[in-house]
């Protein structure tokens, strides 16, 4: 956005200055009957512009306008607005602007007065064209008096006021762009903070459940305790090393899930049937780490019973860069629930909203005897995932 804003500002500046340099040829008076010769340096310009530059009065007025009004524009934009108007010194600001305005009109009026006594002006008064024009005017109005220079000339006044309004308006636009950039930067910082917070909650939550499993084995003096600790060390290595990345290879995430399932099987009885399958190319797609495990955890936490047959089925399918995750488990309504249920799923739901706002579809369905989760993600290739995550968090 920042680059776009700069481009827009450059384009607007070029258009504004082109209009500024062109407007005096429309607003300022000059002799339109003068003849431009081929020896004039401005002969190649359009006819009206060449005729205007042929007039000494217009030429000097144009140069003064470029110098004074341009300096006023930057003086107003760079100093008056920020140092005086922004500090609510409105009367002082108006006074300085008015002083610049009258200084500009006074200089142009002085140039016009000098032009009356110039040779160019005398030649024009003695020209046949002017005498014919004056004779026609006097025939209609015998009391007609040839007007002299006007202090409050419409053209210079309009150009100065237009420059004043454009300078003030462009500063307002620049401040709006700056406010939008700051707003976007704050939004990105808040997003990064929230994602870091949610990810930091995943690890302790998962560790808490895993330690509960090992604790149950240790109470029963199971020979599988040491094996469970080894499984847990592999799992924690993943959470400490790989999960700190913005994205991981889907195959790594799947291997992590398999290790978790194997560790859970150690403490389960034959009444629990567990099946986890994968299909498709899982090597060339990336996902956010620890994104699927909360659903698996939930299935083990609330979908198994030591007294009744229970089933947990999970699958990961990749088709044309689209990842489909399914997890179904049995529900036992009378099974005592631990406090603080749903933390992992609610955190994951929020992470999906932040990381895949328009690229995921999460469906959670519950029947009297089954709980089913279906998650569809539009996956990215490794390079695409890295760029997307960098753009999201930079």
C-alpha cells in the first residue's frame, strides 16, 4: 500500500504542476493579435502560448508568478500549515497568507504599470488594429475610457487562491494516507501479536494433555512409560524447533500427528479403534504448524472409553493443492468432561480466521453418538506459503 500511495502522490503532483504552468496562458491578459515571427525562440509552441510570451507584460508576470506562487506553495505546505495552523494559530496563519497574497498582486500590478510606458505598449496603441478597435468602441460608447491595470486582477487572484487551496488540500490528503498507513501497520502488529499468543497457547495445552497420558501410565506402573517419554521427546522437539516457523511441510505435520497417535495408543485398550490415513502429495504443500493436532487431541480427550467400544478415524487428503482433513470420533454423553474444554479448537478456529481468512472452510457436526470435523484449506506451495506469510506479518 505504501508504494501505491507514493505512486498516486507522484502522479497527482505531475498533473497539478502541469496545470499550474498552463493556467496563466488562460487566465492572464495578453495581446492576441500580435504576430509571432520565426526568429522568436518560442515559435514552436502552440499559437496562443507563443503570442502570450511575445508580450513583455505577460512574460514578466509569468516568471514572477512561477517564482512567487511556487515558493508560497512550499512555504505554506512545509511551514505554515504544520508550524502555525496545526498549533491552532489561525489568525496568524490567515494574516501571513493574506500578506503573501497582497505582495503577489502588488508586484504584478507594478509590472502592469511599467508595461504601460513600454515601447511595446505604445506601439500597440498606435497600431492600425487598435485604432480600428477603439473607433468601433467609441462609436457605441462616446464616454468610453481605456482601462488601466487592475490591482485585483481576476486571473492572478484565481491562480493564487487555487494554489492555496491545492496546497491545503494536498496536505490533508497526505495526512489521510499517513493515517491509513499507520492504521495498517498497527493492524499488522496486532495480528502478529495475536498469532504469537495463540501459537504459544498450543504448546502448553498439548504438553498438558501429553503429560496426563504419561501420568496415567506411571500410576499403573506400566512398562510403556519409558516408550511414552521417548515419543513425547520427539513430539516436543517438533513443537520447539519446527512449530516456531510460520509454515511447515504438510508431511512433517502428518509425521507429528502419527507420533502423537502412537503415544496415545500406549495407554488405550482394545476397545478403542484408531485409524489415520493420508492420500495425495503431502510433500509439496505447506501449512501453518500445529494446525490439525487440536482436533486429534479433542478426539482422544472426549471420544474414548475404557468400558465401551469407541472409534477415532482421521484422514488427510491432498488434491490439486487443496487439503481436506477429516476427524470423526465416538461421543459418550455420560463421560465426565475435564474443565476448560474446547480451548484447543477455539484457538485453532481463530488461527484459521487470521491465517486463511478466505482460503478455508471449517465444518463441525455433532450427533448424539458422533463428533465430526471437516477442514478444507487452499494450500500453498513452499515458495507461495513463505511469501504469503511474509506479506501477512511484515
